[in-house]
C-alpha cells in the first residue's frame, strides 16, 4: 500500500517497528510490511528515525507539490542493478533498436487510448458517430507512425508530432463525452485551466513517481531518454516510459466524473488557473491506488496494474543487455 500524508501538520515517526502517524488528535500505526511507499502532499513533520526506517526497508518517500509534481524523493543510494544496463541504455539510443523501442512505447500509448474510447463507445450509442470520427483520426495517425523508419535523431520530431496529433483527437473526444459543466479545451498544465486537467495533472504526478522508482529498481537511468531529449536535470527516460501508463490515470479520472464523484469543493482557484485541495487529493489518490491494485492479464500473466510498470522496466533492462 501507499501511505499518504495529506493533512497539514501531520507527524510521522518510527515506533515499535511501525510507522506511527499523528493527524490532529488521531494516532495510528502502520507496519512497514504493508507499506510500499510514503507520499507526502502537504506540510508535515517526519523524524530522521522514520526516514532511516523507510530506507532500510526499501520504502521510498516522495514529496509532491501543489500540482502533483514530485519535487523530492528519499531513498537508498544504491544502484538497482549492474551499471552495464545504464551503459547499454546510452549506447542503444543511437542504434536501430533504440528507434524501435521509442516508437513502440508511443504505439502502445495510442493503442491504449483507442481501446479506451472504444470501451466508452459501447455504452454510448447516441454518440457513436462522433466517437468513430475521433477514433478514425487516431488510427490514421498511428498508421503513419508505424511506417516510420530510420534513426531516432532523424525521426524524433515526426514521432512526437504524430503523438501530439493523436492526443488532440483523444482529449477532444473525452471532453465531448463529459457533461457540459466539466468540458475542457485541450490539455493545460501547471496550473490547469479546468477541473479535468487539474485531476489529470495530479494523477500524472503520482504516476511519475512510480515510474521513476521502477526505473531505479531495474537499473535503468531515469535521465537517459530516447524520445525525450537530454536536458539539465531532466529525467527524460521517465517521461519516455510514463506514456505507456498514462491511460490508467485517464481512466481513473474519467470514471470519477462519470460516477459523479467530482465536486466543486475539490478545487481552489489560483492565479491563471486552479489547484487540487486536500479533499480533492484524498479522493483522487484513493481512486488511483484502487486502480493500481486491480489485477489484470498482462503479457501472459495475471498481475496488478501497479506492478506492470516494474515488470516492463525489468523487461526493458534485460533486453538492453541481451537477456
């Protein structure tokens, strides 16, 4: 489970081989065996004993800002695996295999988006024609992507351009399906301009921390990107891999709106946009954790959605070193 600290002034310490959390006048203990990670989303106090206890038990502590972006992480300093994996990651980004991997991640993302719209179409016969148009546009862009060949440096712009066009179709379709009250005009980030993007951005932030952790455990370098180019302190490879898993956040957020579980009270207005408040964060994080805890059939095995990220990272790492 993920231990979430989202109440201002919370206190976290170690006690009797457990994490003890104090929130206002309430206190509760959580065994380290039940905790995979600790997520801190607000001002809180954590003791050095609790930090050491988490590190010793391979539990990472992630700090999120108001927009859901991770701004810090406490974890042990060991490499997840052999340095050879990172060396091969750097080398293969210039090889045909690097191009194939990079293109494949985007294709998987698009396939997931198309499948989601097709699932939504099943229960919306009155909106079938409009959804078919959006899906056809996305499938056409994907067909163009599949024909691309060459080196990653030469094709990166075309890959990202086609992916961007697919995303526009996709988010227009999701907005079209929402009630008028919640419709939105494309993606907006930090700050979000609307409620849908506000939830989406925060969910992506939670997902980002999971992908980064999976990279580290598998021995992959979060900074050596393929589709996303190198930049100072930019974890480009995390941005590459997260594309395959955004669909889980998309489905979770859309379902919250579909089930009428989103309230105006979840959001606070800020200059040029809005942010998710404590109540909204609690609802979203609970829904995201429930999503990641669901078991699915994935690449020939039954596995929790949350574990597919680690499964894929190990698979990628093994492929880099020829295993």
